[in-house]
C-alpha cells in the first residue's frame, strides 16, 4: 500500500512538473535527471512492474529516448573513475587532458557539481605550469604575476617555487625582493632543514643585518633549535670574513623564562607619509642601525652565582647602561643575563637583547619572570621591525595591562605605516584609529600619514580637516603642502 501511494505521489509530482514546463522543455529529446528520478527509485526498489510502467511513460513523453540495456546504469548520477583519471593526468602534468575529461564528464552528468577542491587543484596545476615555464625562461615578470594571481603557489609544500622566485629576483638585481621571499619562508614554514636551506640560499643576497634578522626569526619560532641556527649563522658570517669576538657578549641563544623590570623606551617613530603627487614619501619603520658581532650566548646557566650582579643592578638602576653592559659581559648566571638584556636593549642592541630575553624566558624561574622576559622579546623584535613575530609572542603571553597597551600601540603604529607603504589606505586608517583609541591623539607624523591615507582613498574633505587642524596647531611648510594637495588631488 505504501509503495502504491508513493508511486502515485511521484507520478503526480512529475505530471505537475510537466504541466508547469514551458514549450521548449517539452521538446527535449531525452529525459533530464529530474525526469528520471521516479524511474531510478523503482529500479533501486526492484519494482519491475513500476519500472516498466515508468519506462513506457517516459518513452511516450520522449519518443526518441531508449533506455539502456542495463538499467542500473541509470543509477549513476555522477562520475566515478573520471575523477581519478583527472587527478592522475594532473600528476603527470597533462592539464589539458584533465580539463578535457572534466568537460566530457560535465556533459555526461549535467547535474554533477564539480568539487571545489578539484577545481582548485586544476587551477593550481595550470598556474604551476605557467610558473615553471617562466622560471625556465627567466621571465621574472610572468613569474611574479603568476604567484600574485595564485598565492598558493608559495605554500610551504611548494617551497621550490619560493626559492625559484627569489633566484629570479636576485638575477635581475632585485635583492630586496629576493630577501622578502626568503623571509616569507622563515616566517611561515616549519621544517628545520627547509629553513636552514633557505637561510643558506639567502646568504647571496642579504646584508649582514638581513642575514641576522632571518636567523633571529628562525630562533624566535624554534627556540629549541637555537644552537642549530647559531652554528649556521656563525658559519655563514665566517664566510663573509666576520669572526667572533671572544670578549664580546653573545649572539642569539636558546631561551628560558625570566623577568622584566626596567622601563622600556617607546617604539621607534613612524615614518613620514607617501601619498598623492605632493605628499611626502613614506619611510620604513625605523630599525636599529648597529649590528654587533658577538660570541654565542651560553644556552645553560645557573640561576644565580655571578658575583657582579649587584654592580650590574646598580648601574642599570642609575640609567648607566654602558656600565651595566660592561659589568655583565659574558654573564655566568641567569639573573645577571636578565639584567644585561634590558641594558643592551636600552643601548639599541636589540639582537643581543633578544638572545638574553629568550634565554631568560625559557628558564622556568617563575611566571612573572617568564612574562616579563617575553615582553622584552616582543619589544626587541619590534625594534627590528619584526611586527608579526612580535605580535605572535604577545598574543601567547599573559602580559600586564600596561605591557599589553605598550606592545599593542607599537604594533598598531608599525602596521599602520607598513599598510601605507603598501598603498592599503583603508587598513592604514583603521590601524591609526585603533592606535588613537588606546593611546590618545596621534603623534604629528602619524596624523599626517593618516591624512594622506584619507586623501589617497578619495576623501579630500576628511584629509583637509586633518591637515588644517595640524596647521592650526603648528604651521609648517609640510602642513601647507598637505592642505594644498587636497585641492589638487
């Protein structure tokens, strides 16, 4: 009884669909997937009488249609082996063949929805082919356009692409572009051998500071591998004729947990803006200039025992950071290493400070020491303009309210300037608005950048109001030029 009523319901549904169909639909040569729905149901239920009756109905409606000899073939509404064949062809580099099978499959199964991962893989494979040809032809412009259109080409599981891109850029004299490509790997990929190979490759295009920055970034992400990266750095620097000074403090090291006590200087000032024709040019966020070559930091130290601690603390508390650094050279205990971290930080030696903060932050001395040392790591990274790395450390640390406010303000400052340099004016405005919300009125240089961001975004009136307010506060040639630009832009 149930099957009879179900058959009637299905038949009524089909009749209703037929009645509501337009003229051209009635003229089709073969039943659609929807037309065959009832027949498939009867086949699945093995109701031979209903199957025969439904076939007769369909043949009356579609006279040129003939059911297959094997009715079970009608149960297939989507591809089976075709998808595997497509992936197989892609693995062999036969992208055209995979596309051809896809088109044939879509024609055979009109209702089949192509899986998004299959489409993405096809697009990625095509892009890879284009990129490989560009690399072979040393066509750097096509290579850059391809990875820009398909960023997944630069994933860590395709690290050769990033290496090849960096090589192409270096070959055209664009060492800065090559460095950025290598930096992306160090910042995002997780295989230590890959990072070592990347830093080795970067040696041909990096300055001493850039090479150290890559090493610092790797050690900040993989603190247990600090000795490995120290050895790598020493070897590469030795190849440049830079030998270690046994009397100097230390390079980067394996971290531990420790505290922070001294007040820290605020982040480096933001650069001047770069905008419309008359706008000043934006500079990068300031980085520390000095680059010290030091012996490797000892990675294991006792918590106490260095007899110079009291003299070091006294010098630090009096603000005599040079004396503090002299008293704490080559520290022999964690407590003096921690004091030295803040002293060399205040002497604008963030790389060395990062080494000792790192050592202290992982010593497991106390929760407060760990927090404050990680705060110091964040500040040292920000001094090196390592904004995203610093953000990750801060996000995973239970900072005090005051510490978090200082770190977040610096991060927003740097991100705002970096966004402006990338011509992302909406992001620039958002970052500086957020900075203003937590820190109060923007410094004059950042306020001018924000004004130019509005101008470049097309909001001349808002830009003019910002520039006029700055001009009323302090009239300068810079503010006059800024106001004029709002009328000419």
